[in-house]
């Protein structure tokens, strides 16, 4: 059927092949009447004479055409061509979860929760209409370029209310890695079977492999029937047991022990979200519950909003879960990097975004450029990588370090300090030569390190800790912060005035060089504040959860609050020139302000991976590091 490319069928011009499956080929086509791209699923010619395949194919279109929800791929209609049947569907520009997993290995826990919520909204709606999907798996869930998850392929779903259902109990339909025990046994399949498959999918998103990962189909099926999957918290460092409780309940062998509905699992994810926090990164040993910044609808309110969504299905939704919560449709245009910096008045010029091979798969949490040639990045599981050509190529440095490393600092003389969880402070005199672990009380997780001169530096951490050194990092002592909250970042306007930020909108202020700190009564936000950058001229930016941005123009005497549309959690902010500020976040967010943070433009970096840190090299190029060893170069 690949010779269909270029052919006009009705008002659809076949453009290219999007994918192939057991039942046919999916094409990309151009709708000449409505001026849009669509996807067309064509039935394989060699199966066309088999009535059961044709019947299932027709019913797929009928079933899915009944489902109108922003988290389900929309069906537009039928086509017939030269004894071929085709379903015309919404064309979604993006990647399936399967492809993302193949590319980056696994997802950050924040993204898992965010995506699962959307899947549950779409699937819960389908269940309320009487349909069970029966084949939920990573390849049947696609993420568009805005990060919206959509469920594909209800081709083997069955109507709960249809007595003449084509697929009878006893027929094993689905994919074995994600198949519920009752499907394997050929029993009756219900909405709880889909919930089991969601649990398996979520497990793979977090761990990077299915819960029962064997080469033999028989071993996989036997495991679904008889074995319990290994706890996620025992596989990955820092994953709380609350994650196990939610995922493994969805995967209970007995359907009656699973979540009864998608709404019930959604509520459980809401509670999980509060316990692991929106800003979860795998180097956090412990997290603290954040204040509730919004309320999710209850089961009854959920039903109301389903009706509302049906009535408003013609709208273009940006973020579905936020829409249900706040009814806001605010969005930002994404700019191509070259067009954003095309003006002659621009003090900086960027034209290209390149992916740099890091040669590691662990999360990278921090990057630091020493000089024109040398750079170091650190990450989870003791990962340290180095570059000797300005960040273009990287190699891993073998070290006997097990801690997750969160940040580093290198002085002009080459003195190196690396911090992480388990109270890790590593000191080296000449870059990475002769690294030694400093003796520190072993119950802290450290997040950021910042030096204000050659000798004076600070480290932030959990339990309200700020450590200070006055001898270049050889010795550290704890200063008085009057809080037990997480403190994520710290910066100074000068050698006396500084601010630290953290959990639940925490802002601390010092006027004596960081010896003592007082809390600012902040009524602007109770979201966590993750990163701060201050300039000597009195300008400063703080960013954090739920796209929160705080800005000062008068040395922190006053802070202006702003929420930047719906771009997710913000992880890092940095002045990259006198006037230009950059920030990064989850979901591949990268934004630029050309006026010291007053206004922001969203840059399309063609990436959905969480970004954790950024740095400007000596050639004026921006480097971003993030999940699963991702490095992006903006130049």
C-alpha cells in the first residue's frame, strides 16, 4: 500500500507513511478542503478478505468517532479506495511514549504523574461512554509538541453495553507486556483491565522497562498471573514508597483490588503529586509536602466537567488538567530560536539548537564551564563527565562515588567542589585531581552551591540547612536560618545582601553576608521556589513551581509576582547578559527575556525532556543539561 503516496483519495492527498501495524499502514495526508493534515489508517490488502478484520476495522472507526475528548485522538470519518478501507483521524505532531522511552530510557517522575493524569481523564471519559480500550501501552499514547497526551487506537475496544460485541471473552487481545491477568486467561475484560495496563505502562515510564521483562512470552504471561513486580523504590534511588503503593495497586492480580475507576486512580495521583512534589528529581532523598495551590474536582465534579468538555470540544486545548481546574486557555506562542534573535538590536545572537552526545544515561543536574576549553557536568549515581573542547564532546570520568550529585563550583584557580545527597561534599585542589570527601553530618541532601568571591561560598539543602565557608570550601559551618524547610538556591547582590529560596514560597534574606537569615512574609505564592539569580544592579529573578516567576528591580525590597501561562515547573533562571535572562523547566521549557525578566518568549527547542541546569560558555553559547544525559547547545 506504500504506492498510495501522492494519490488523491476523496479530498485527501497521501503525503507519507507514519507507521505500520498488524492491521495496516497509517499515512499522513493533506485535507485539501479543510486545509489541514490528517492521519489515515488503511487496512492491509492481504487481510481485507478476512471478514473479522474488516468488521473490527469498521467498528474501530464507529467506536472512536463516538469519543470526543482532548486526550483521545479524534476520528473524522471513513474513506474507501480501490477495495481498501480507511479511517481518517486527527494528525498529532509528536511522539509516542514508546519512542520517547526508546530515545531517553525513562521519564522523570513529575512527567509520569503529569502524563498519567491526562491518560486517566481520557480513558475515564471513554469508560463512561461504555468503551474499554483493551490495549493501553506506550505505543498507543502519543505526546504532542505541547506535551498533551492523547490515547490512540480504540480498534480493539469493546462496548460494555453491546450484547453483540464482536470480540467475545476467550479471545486474548492486547500486548503481552501490558496485558491484565484476566485478558491472559481469556476472561471478561472491564475498565479495571485498562487500569492494570496503565499500571504496567506507568511502571515502564518510571523504571525504563516493563514490570515483567522476559524474552519468552510464556514467562511474561506467567508473571502477570503469579508474580508481583519488583518495587520501584528498590530499583531507583530516591523513589518514595508512595509511588509503589499507587502503581502496584493498579496492577493487583484480582481486578476487585485495583482502583475501581480512573477517577479513583486520578485522586490517588493527586495525593502522590503532593508527596513527591512537582519538582521531583531523583537526587532528592526526601521531599516535603507542599501547600495545596489548587483543588482538583471530586468524582461528581469530574463528571460535570466531562459534560462541559463535550460541549466545548471544538476548542483547542492547551493543557487539559489545568483547564479542568481553572477554565483558563492561556497559551504562549513558541518561537524558532533564529527568528527570535533576528533583530539588529539584539545584543545576543542565537540561530541553532544542537543535541550533544553526553555518553551517559543518568540524569545530569549541573554544568560548569571552567574556561574556553574545559567544562564539567555532574549527575545521578556519581556521574561526572568532562569536556576539553568547549562542550562539544564529553567523556565520563570514572569515580568511586555512589551519591547523586546535584551541583558543582570551580574557582578560577581550579579548586573544585561537588555536592549531592547523603551529605556529599567533594573537594579537589586542581579540577578533578585528588578528589576527597569532606566529613559532614550524614543526613542532609544538598542542592546548590554558590560562591560570592574566591573564599566565601554557600551550600543549600534540606532541613533548612545553609552551610558557609570562608576558606574556599575546605571547611564548612552551619548558619542560622530559623527554618526546617527545604532551601533550594541562594544568591547575593553583593558581599552583604543576599536571598535564599525554597519550599512553600520560602524566601530568606540576609544583610550580614549570610551569617543569619530572616524569612520574608511572602503572600504572593505558596508554590516551591527553585532558582534565584541576582544582578549587582539590583535586578533579580526567582522561578519555581506552576510557572511562578518573581521579579525585583530594587535589590529585593519588593517582589512582583507573575505566572507565565502554563509551561510547567521552572527549574533554573540565569542572567546571560546585562539585559537578557534565560529560564528552563520541565517538559523541555526554555524561555528568554530581553528586558531583565519583564516579558518572556517561549523558544521551541524541539525537546520534551526535563532540563535541570544551564550555563553560558566562553564563546557565548548556552548549554542545557537534563534528564537521561541530555545536553543541548544553543548557539
